[in-house]
């Protein structure tokens, strides 16, 4: 709490406190909070305790550990700092303090939990995903208070920092429901994504959801000899290929009736902004090993296809004899795992049910179909013309001193649950890069970008306070 | 060689020597000549030695063991008995003396190599497939000689009794090529098939061949995350489903260009004869567990579809994530095993090459295809109006005292190699039944039918001698 009375500008504060900030981050990064490994669960708890102490030290009057419902999971951290003005909006910052496993350990150039600096990067597991991006907010809060010479932020700030994100957030939705009242907010800030590039600042504006299904087709009571029966009875593998080949039409659109009913079209402005990203399609295709051939739904660019359009993918398929040599059989069953990437406002359960109807409509006589549908993930979306997103964009542009573009992400985590359960819009303010090697050996974060993130966070509270009338 | 001078009719001889015949067969069946099991390879040799002794005892002046080329396999038995008239045709009888494995042993009602009689059936491994059907020929030869009061048969009779048929006849074609001169013949008699029913005697007139292929489609260099890449790169599993779904048109015909070029059409007489078989289609479909729905190529009956028409079957297909749970990937590769059942005069290598061209023509940009083609099996066919087949039919009709119908088989063994390499027509004279449970526990043979087979064999030599001018 020292230094808050000293008036100075945000950037000046951030830069003069960088050394202290990185020392704090290194302390936190030294705690191996791997949620996927039960041996490290005590470390996840230590990580939560470290963050509570750090938030208290930052000035949060409330900072506490939240156990997951029924104590089945790993602890989250909640904190709250009321605005000086009780009429100011409330902003919830989401991030996570657990980290990915570190295998293969031998590929790290230095131990993953002994952070080192190298060429302007801080290298450690969690540096970018997500401890570095959580912590820039506390430096931003300090900087904002210092610059304004105030002792309370211009908006009420809440933190919800999860401990199970890298394990699939199994208890997160029920935690949100249990604590809905204390988490009430007007805007949710997500700091767990990436920018387009270090010199192309950008904000994510949507994430695709997921509908998960598995199809089983059964025919003969047992594997039949294809010499004796071939040509006279239906083969479940043939039925499966017809069924799945028919999923897409010649233009790459998905043939499931009703599939597109809830899809919000891309606006001309969104398409224009995506087209302005310096995307090297050829290089991207080469990295995917897709032989340089662009592929996908007719009428859309590659970025639109992977970010803004729903898809159907066969993730796995099997049936009959799959070992060495030949077995001339008509197999008794065929199986496929099929998932759909969804965009707002598609609903995983509705898409799963529509696919099940499609399967039944295309199952030939003599074949029985079973379709199972998983829970799925809802897509999420921030309207790029909403006051909250525009406030976030202004904050980012002030920090970076240049225009901020918009990106999207093709997959997602628990973000849609946050928006749905808390009923507030999402604003993505993050400074990770695709080259940070999150989930891989030698995870790192650009230290300059973390400081820019802190600056953007400081401005964000001001910008959101200024649109208090309706920040949504 | 006793009793050959006594004139009596064939049936009388067969019936009065039945007890002796079944005793001999039981001795042979007691030898567990399982070619698939190396532990039983000495028994396969003992079986060959037993047969050589039996053929010598029958009167064959030549009866010997033939090692397979390079001594890599299990022995065959060759025998030859020249006709009294040196201008008489030569007939080669094909069968095999090896047997299927016996697992699961606990399902046998008596030990598989301790033959027992029960309700007119002889129960043992090999009773029907194929020792019983090989041995009825020696009883038939004795009966024919006895009835005619002769000491040499009316045609030159050769025997080639293989020891590896149940292991896929790996050395049979090269054995035929090596011994082509000694095997030279005008007609080949196959006694390793079945009749329609005990009260519906019939002869097989064709067997489908096989073209074996495996297709691999590869796309991305590695499994890709479907959130990051889904919708923008081609998925090998989708390409595989399209490729294979397109193999059949809406009428169930195969879409591979040139596939039907060499297919000999069914004659009206053949279709009429097939239609006269008392086929219970409903029961057949129920046994296949195909939910009672007839299926197949438009314009053909079920029997025509499974016997006389070529097919394409996916025997196995796999790719991507096939274990429990979801992995939201675009897999790097997809695989399928596809075989084609062929009819005369299709060629396995030609069909394999045509399929490879089809695959390449239907592989989308960004996907690479690999197709491997196995050796395959040639289809075989007996013309139902050929003198040899008509002679066989007359012999069967004399033995059974009723009209003999024609059947076909959907799969085949080494029969086409015999016809192709030796350049002689095939005549199928056999008395097995589909209910004999060959390749399953409790294999059995109808003892009365074996005696009818011996009678038919006795008449066959006469009938073939009578068409000596051109038995083909």
C-alpha cells in the first residue's frame, strides 16, 4: 500500500515498478501448481494462498480461498475491491492459477519452475498461461490508483481465479451457480487468450463451442463371412461412410437440418476487421501440413472458417478388422466420434439432437443406429460494437499506442459458462502470443507485453467507469 | 485288391462295404492333421502317410507324398491309376487332408479326433471337410471296378490331396506349376463343397474370387486440434467416407470404372436353375441377423447377389481417436481394408488396379492416398452345358435318383489355380451340407450322403469315359 498517494502517470508507475512486479511473478511461478497431477495438488493450494496474500497486499479488502462445491476439486481465489462510488459498475476478472504438466522435462532449456529471463522473455511454466496475465492486473490497479492519487478503484473489481482450468474446469459451472450473488457483475474481463502478434495488438471477440457425439451402427448379429454373405446384407461400415460423407454438401456446408438456424451471421464490419489481420495463409497451411491446399466452406476466408463458422469433424472412426492382414468379413458394427464446433448462438444440446435425427433419417433398413451426445461447450461472443468491448479496445489502444484489431478463437474453455451463468458480457483483454509455447516445453511470456497489459488494465477501469450508464 | 472280380452292382457294393469304409475313415479322422498349428505338423505328415497307404491298398500303382516347393510347407499326396484304355481321358481329383483347428474344445459333444456315430452322422473334425469327401472316391473306385468286373478304371484317375488348404494353400500354386506335367488332365473333379440339402442334390458351378486392397489417406503432418484448425484443412476421415460412400451407386452397383468389363452375364438358364432352388430368403436374412431386410444390387435375387455378382466390401476401417472419451482432433490419417468378391472372368490384379485409379481420382486436394493390392484369388466357373459338367450331373442323378440342381459359392479356395494352371475344366462332385458345421465345433457328415457320393464317383468315371472325345 506504499506509494499510492504519489501522483504519476500510469506508464511511469508501471515501468518504475516492473522489477518488483517480475520478482513477485517469479515467486508465484516457482509454485508448481499442476492441477492434472494429484501429487501437485498441495502446490495448487499453495498457489491459491500465495495469490490471496498478494491480492491483500495489493489492497483488496476481500481476498479469500474458495473451495469447489462438495470440496471435490482444487481451490479458486476470490477477491473484491469496491469502487469509491457505490453507483460504479462492477467488473469481474477471470483467470486461472493452475498450470499444465511439464513433460517432456528434458526439452526445457531451464527447469520449468525456476523462472529465468532471456531476451526480454520470462521463461517458466505458467508465465503466459495464465499467471503472468492474472498478475498484470494487480500492477495495473496499483498504477491506476497511483496515477489518479486515489485509494479505491473507479469500478468495483472482483477477481475469480480458478484452480482447475487446465483439468477441464470440472467444478467451475457449479461454483459459479453457488456463488452467483457474490460474483454479480456488469462486465467480465477474460485474461487468458492471445493477441495476433507483438506488434499487432488485438482482442478476441468470440470462441467456438462444441457439441460432442458418438455414433454406433450395428447390422449383422456377428461378423459375417463376406464370401457367403457379401452382396446380400447391408454392411454397417458402408452405412457409416454414406452417413458421414453426406454430412457436408459440395460447398462444405453441413447438411444437418436446422444446424445453421441459430448461427449469427458475420457483419460486414467483422469480416472487414478480420480481413485486415496480416494473415499468411500459405504459411499457416504449411504449418498444418495440409499440402498448401486451402479447404473449407465456400464463401468464407480461412480465418472465418476456423474462427467464425461452425464445423463438423469426424475425430475418430472404427469398425471391422483393423489389424494386420485380411479378414474378409462384413463387420457387425461401425463406430464414429463426431464433434461440431459451434458459433453463437448455437446450442450444443440442440445440435446434438439435430445430428441424432440426421443419423436416424439416414440409417438404411437392416442397420440400427445409436447416438450418444455429450454435455458440450457453449460458444461465446462479444459484440464488437458493445460499450464494454469498445471500452476495452480504448484501454488497449491507449496502452499500445496503435489501432487494436479483433480476432476470434476456434475453441474455448469455461468462458461461455461465465457469460451465461453470470449474465454479463465478456471483454477479452490479454497479451499472450501464439508463440508463447503454452502447453509445451519452454513456455514463456514477453515481459514488455505484460507491462503493456498492466497499463491496459489501469486504463480499463477508467474506461469502464466512463460508460457506467450501460456498459453492456 | 480282394473282391474286385465279383460282379455286383455299384450300390450293392457300396452298401455291403460301408462298414469297412467307415472304419477306414475313422482311422484317418483320428489323426489330428491341423495345418494351422505347428504342434500338429507331424500329424499332417502322418495323415499324408495314412492316405498313401490307403490309396496303395485301393489299388493305385502310384501313390506318394509330395513335399511342397523348397520344403517350406506340409505334404500333399499324389496318386495315379492309369486307365485300361490308354486313349481314355485323365481325371484329377482334388481334395485336402488337413483340417481346421478345434477350438473352442469345450463345445464339442465328443472329442474331435475320436470319431463317433450319432443319428446317421459321423462326428469328428474333418468328417465333411474334407477327409470324408476324399475317401468316398476310393470306395467309389472299388465299387466301379467290382460292378464292371475290371481291374483298371475306365479313365486315368489322378489324386492330388493337399495338406495346407485350411492354412490358405500358401504353396499350392507353385506346387501345381512344378508338377504341371505329372498333373496333366482333361477334367478336374473337386470334392470339397456342399449340396443344397440332403434331399436337394446339387453341384456347385462357380466360386467367387477376391481382390484385396488397403487404402491409407494422409493429410496433416500430425493430429491437429479441431478448435484451431477445424473447418480450414481437409480431414482424412471425411475424405475416406466420401471415397468409400461413392463406391456404390443408388442401385448398389460398383462405381469403379471398368469393374464390370469382364463379368460374364448370367444366362437365362442359369438364373432359372438358381430360382428353382428352395431358398427361404426370410430365414437366411434372419440367420444373418440382417433384420429381415433384403439388400443388394438392383435387379438380382439374393442368391444371385451372393453367388453370381461381384461385390465391394469394407472389411475394416479406422483412424483418429478410437478410445474412450473425446479427443477433438483432425486426425493425420485414415485407413480402410476393402475387398472385392469377383466373378468370372474378372482378374484380381486388374480390379485392384482399377480401384487404385478410383481412389486417386477421388482423393481431394491436401490428402495423399496410398493403395496396396494383395495377390487375390481368381474366380472360377464351370459352364453348365459343358460335357464334363453334364457327365458329372448324370453321375450324381444316377446316385441320387432325382434331378440335380446347380448352385454357386460366394467364396473360394485354390480351385481357380487348379483350372488356370492345369488348363482343365472343373466339375464339382461333393456331398457336404451347410449344416455340417465345418470350421466349427461338432463337425459332422451325413453317412448316407457319403455312400451316395461313393456311388456318384463310381458312375462319374463311366460317364467321363463316355464323353472322351471332348470332355471339356
